[in-house]
C-alpha cells in the first residue's frame, strides 16, 4: 500500500491533468521551495507554483502526465513520468509549432508533517524538447 505522501502526489498529478489548479496547487506548502532545474526557476509560494503549472497549459493546452511511477521514500517521494501533448502555444521565445512532444520528467518531493510538499525538484530536458518541436537543430 502506498504512503499518504505518494497518494497525495498521485492525486495532485491527476488534478493537474484535469486542469484543476485550485486543488493541484495544494500539493505545496504555503511557503515552499520548488526548483525547475531544467529552466533554472525557483518557486517560493503556492501562487508561484500555480502560475508555473498553468504555463504548461499555455504552451500545450492538451498536456497530460502519463506513465507515472512513484517511488516511496517516506518523507521523500520521487515521480517519473512523461509529459505529452502538442505545442499549440508559445514556449518562451519559441512560437507554437503545432507538433506533438513527449518529455521525460523526474520529480523529487519532500513532505512535511502536514502532508504538504515544502521542497520539490523538477528535472526535464528542455533542450531535447526544443529539438523535438523543431525550434533548435540537433547537434551534428
């Protein structure tokens, strides 16, 4: 049986897929530290975390997390998954390509005694994503 922290993360991922940001942002504590290592972004509040999540749907309105696996480490939970969708909105300086993508992601979360994530780390390959979408050329 999965721990409370794994179940919390699983539920919040499902809420992300459903675009239920009011619930999904409750993954993190009111004051938190979430680092998007691929983009060198640090988020320090639920509101910043919500904006970060919404940004993915601005880039790909159909984005979904699929093939999710959870590794239960008690206070620490790791999730591996793919973000899949079609880039039908801008991604930073890059315009919509209208191309499908599949992005491998790993997240590592620390949960406090209240069952909220007070620290999180998101790892993904933004360069690979930009190449998939045709925004940059693969190296020779």
